[in-house]
C-alpha cells in the first residue's frame, strides 16, 4: 500500500476524518440524532439518524452540494399515511428516501389509502454499528449501519437495513440498502432515492447529466420544459412560473454501460466540479429528473428508483409493482462521486452524452 502523507504525523484519526455523532439542541430539529461523516478530502456530509439515515447537508470544500428547504431538519413525524403531509417536513437535503411500499402522489384504491412518497423517511434508525477508520493500521474505511422498520400489525412489515460508508482520502459516498419482508404475507415494495442538488453546484449553465429514453410526467408544466427542441439539460435562471407549485418532471429509462451500471449527475464547468451518481440498472431501472426553479427554491432532483414516482396503484395496473414474499430480500447500491479533475469528468460526460 502506498504510504500515506499523515504517517507519523497524526495522534488522533479525527484530525484526518471519520464519523462524529451528535444530537441537535436548537430550533425545529431539537433532539434529532445526526452523524457527520468527513472523508478527509473536502467531502463531508450529515446523516440524519432519526430520519431513515437520510443525508441533509453535504459539502465539497466551500461548495454546498445539496438543496435545503425552508424547514431544515425536523424530528420524525407520525403523520397519517394520506395527503401531502410529507411535504411539511421535507428538508430536501442531499438524499431523502421514499417508499418502502409507495412512491408517488397521494392515492386511494381497493388496497388502501397512501400519502405522498410513503412513510420510510419519518422512521428513526436503530444503530447497529459505527466503524471508524484507523489510519495507523492502514484501515481507511468508515461506516454507519442502522435498521428502520416500516411496520403495522397485520402487515405490511418491511425492514430497511442501511449502511453508509466512505474511505479516507476518497470523495465518495456509498449507500448499501437491504429491504426484507418480515411479515407472513406478501408486501408491495417501491423505493426511490430522492437526491436533491442546489446552489452553487446547481446554477445557471450547470449541465444535467443523464442518458436514456424519457417521457414527461403527465399534467402541470412538464411539457413546457420536457419537450423536444428545448434544452432541459442546462439549468436556467430562476423561473417566475416555478413559484409555488411550479415544477417539471421527466421519467427516464436509464441507459447502462456494458457492466450494467448507470451514471447520472451534474457538471458545473465554472466550478470545475461534477457529481456522479452510480447505480445498477438491474436494481434501480428508473431515473426521475425533477426541476423546480422557483425563486428561493432553486433545486433539481436526480432520483434512481425501482419505479418512477407513479404510485402503487398505477404500478399495480401496469403489472410492475414488486411484491416481496415473506422473508424475501432485495439489495440496492448507490454511490455518489465528486469529480474535480479533467480525466474522470470527461469520462463521465462522454458516457452520458
């Protein structure tokens, strides 16, 4: 192994990076457990342990990567599974997980009533392990693992085991999820990784990077942006028509490379900074691009998922709804790479052109 520059110069590994847990003590998020993860490369991010181990703030050096909503971090809420209550505590953040049984708008059918984007994002984690790097012994890996249970008596009862890991010296976030049906009857399953990017990474002229056949979501302003002949892959200035609920959404059949890996993300040429999401087509065949260019609410979402956010009822109608059998398990892997040098940026842009 190549000798690292800190050898014989550091007493405490926290001087380089690692994981630090804390509890917020002020404002709306008071009492919420968090964990800061520092990769030692300029990439550092905040895991909200009490909100499905989702990721709120994320920075590369002085640059914020994530969009944060007006609400900021709030404790988990036991909202009824109906309507759009989910929006009341939608912090945005680098990652908000949607699911585990429903992804999409509020709906009601013969199988029950479901609110916007499901329940998992309001469920606290039971932490199983925190592994710190130990550079003195050559171990540069760090991780935090926890379990969230989305359950009700008589089912469905799904469990999410999540491990977020990183390596000292590498500007990469790795997420490994396992979803298992703990009930004794089959359970519907949908999952969406709602990554939310904001200024200064997202700015006028920032390129959106994704590849695949796409279609605009029905209704709203989607056809004003996602239409042939319009440059919907270049971020615009804030748009007056996106004030309030103005937005545009496209569903993308993501194109994989020869190994089955899909790549998507953003490139800000002015900053010399790109962010690349990597995921497996077999696990997460769909990608959603959300664009909301409101004044003071300037954000784009790049969201791998088992489905586009069409809802459980539509997925059942299309015969694409996943039904997990008792004890059945599915695994998902998503990585986020920060790219700052020409060669990896060019490779990323070339594949996604």
